[in-house]
C-alpha cells in the first residue's frame, strides 16, 4: 500500500471512529434526557426547560451523522426485491448507478441545507431555554449530507473497481458472484 492510500485509510478509520463516538454520545444524551425528564416530572412535577432543545440537537446529530455511518456499513434502508432477483450484470450496474445518484442527491441537499443553516445563523435566532445559537443544531445537517455523499461515492467506486457486487466498501452483496438466488 502506497503512502497516499495509507493516509486515506487512516483518515477513513479516524472518521469512522468519530462518527461512532458522535452517534454513541447522541443516543446516550437522548436516553438521559428522556429518563431524566420523566424522573423530574415524577418527583418534582416539572419538566426540564432545556430537555427539548438538547434532545433535538442529539436527534439531529444521530440522524444526519448516521447517514454517513450506515452508508459506510451498507446498512441503509433499501428496496432490494428487484436488486436481489436480478442477474449479476444488472446488480453490478445498479450497484454503481444507485450510489452515484444517491450521492448527487445528498450533495444537492447539503447545498440547500447549508444555505438554510447560513440564513438561520445570519438571523441571529437562538434557542428559547438555553439561548444558544439555533444554527448549531443545524450544522449536522449539511455535514451529514456531505459525509453521506462521500460514502455513497466510495460505494460506487468499489463497484467500478471490483468484479464482485458490493453494498458498501467492506460489505459484499451476500458474497454472491454468480447471480444465483
């Protein structure tokens, strides 16, 4: 493996670990907010004022950073009935076309999401309880779309480069190469 590929591999593994950390953190925060708020209402009769804001931020993180992670692992939602029944050559073509189209859509969505985030930033909008800039919650949206688009490009590239059909860079399509069901 040459130096460039080694650097890319290290960056990719580092990004995956960061995604895993963010996703784990977001799920833990959501759990703490839900359980803590229930306990607060039960014992004090009052909800936490900041609960909705923190939960929403964690949900944005989990949802949009999760796009990249599930694309990387080949665990994204797919309508695969036709794909699964298709012969190898058609599955191979679909395994290139579908991620390319998905990447394009994600990059377009990232563009519009960034524009929206910038307009919210420029408006000076802040959250009601914690008073932090609302655009902080939205940063995960264009970032997640861009990272997801990159992962789908990688998924298309592995299918261009390799003979077998891949659902993700490290996940073959049921390890089938003959088109058999």
